[in-house]
């Protein structure tokens, strides 16, 4: 498990404790399983984005609270090739090790306090031949394909996007994003209301 993924769990636990909330209360409010929360807080699991968004909402914080390092009041500049701030997510499933991760998130706004959007460059890897699981959460997403080919299952529809294509959608509609046949890279901007 990477130190960054472990930091996500540490930050969740810290915010939960600052709110005087038990892990059982957080599980109930966020709709997550207590055992899942324990594993995330201990850094034993790579979570998918959906439970993290639910946890952030239950704790009354931005998703970025778990991904940020030092807060910055002014603008945040991200230099090409300089991002070492990678967080690995699993997409819709939860995995026990980084090698199974299907999404590597590079935050473009880590440290910017009070932001309402979460911009990322994401390395997206093809899924194994398994059933695609759709997930949903409040908010909106904008996806721009930088390289490769992305397949997005959105409700009953399927969209295939190539380099230079983009899509903007309501993330409350069940969806799944994955690389079609090869490793791909996207720019994603996620908005999740508190």
C-alpha cells in the first residue's frame, strides 16, 4: 500500500474523530460497511471513488480534504510532469493492493482550499473481462480524453471516446468509465456538492 493511500485513511479517521463520530455512525450516515471503513482508515484497501464521496458528504467536507497536502489560499499551479501526488483508486470495486488499481489520480488542485471542483489527470487501465458495475453519486463530471480510448457506460447507453473527445454528465446517473483496449489518459473535473 502506498503512503499516499494510507494518508487518505489517516485523514478520514482524523476528520471523523474531530467530528466526535464513531466508525459505526459514519458507516450508517455514509451507507458504507463498518469493515470497509476500518480497512480504508487502516490503509489496508484501495477504495473506489464512490465510498470516498459518501464519506466526505457524511463528514461535511470536500472530497479534496482527503487528497490534499498543505492548504493554499491563492492559486495553485501544477507544472507538467511535476505531479508526484498520485492516489490509486479501483473504479467501482475495492481492491486489496495497488497492482489491481484501475485508476491513478493525479490531483491538479491539491492544496487549494475551499475549492468546489476536483480536477485530475487520470491514468485509466483496461478492466479484466468481468461484468461492468455501474455506480452513482451526486454531482457532475467532465472527461476529456488525452490519449487512448475510453468507454463510458452511462445508464443504458455506451459512449466510446477517442483522443480529443470529451463528455460532460450528471454523475447521479449510474455510470462506469474504463479504458477500452489500451492504457489511456484523461483529464477529469469532478464536482460533488457538500
